[in-house]
């Protein structure tokens, strides 16, 4: 698996975000409002528009993208003071597209390494977000308040499956840590 090369600095991560998610800046008015580099091994970038925030995190060889409301704090954690502030992009897109909740088997299949380049995760995030961006930003910006409770319930159910997936991945083939 190829991982982003931070030997040339954290700037490469920020530049890759600007390149792959360029439509966010041009079409939706997003701007970079927060950046953190943790010893060159981890990176955190927060983008903000008038309606919501997007968080890109580089951690352990993968880039993950999250959406949050405009008051989501610029932190590494997705939960602050017992409240979920950041939501995994793929689950947001699944909800907006009306896809059924994923089974553990589907999550396991998705977890298989399939990277083609060091920025594949950002390219995939752009690909899945672009078609539903307006809907997603309306949901997180308060323009679809009637759906927010349904979304939180949908997300909680998927989060339980994701937790089970992480626990399974931390176990060896024999089922032991």
C-alpha cells in the first residue's frame, strides 16, 4: 500500500485536498480554516463553507473524510463532550442515496486494501460526494431539518457495525488479540 509522502511537508496533503476536492472551493465556497500536522505522520485539515464543514484526516496510511455542521470543532475526534460532531462521508452518501444499512460482510469487503495511488482515498471521496454535495450540505446546514433525526438513527446503526468491524480487525485469525 502506498501512503502519502510527508517527507516534503504537510503542504502536499493540503495541496492534494485542494486538487481532488477543487469543486468544493469553486462551487460551494469552501475555504481551509484549520490545519494540523502531527510530526509528519498524521494530518488534519478542516474546510468550511457557510453551511457546514468537511474534515480530512490522514492517519495510519489512510485518508478519511467526514462532514460536520458549521459548529463542528476542529478536532481529531469525531465526538466532543459526548456529542457526535463529525460523520463519516460514505455513510452520509449512503443515507442520501437511500441505500440500505451495510452488513458486516459488506463492511469487511470494503476494508480490503485496494489503493491505486497515494491519494486514492481523496479521489474516491470526491467521486462519491460530487453527485450529492448540495443535498449533503443542505442536510448539515440545517436546510433539511426534518431528515436530521432519521440520519442520526441511520448513522448510529452503521456505527455499531463499524465498531464490530474494528474489533474483528484487531483480533488475529484465531479470534484472539
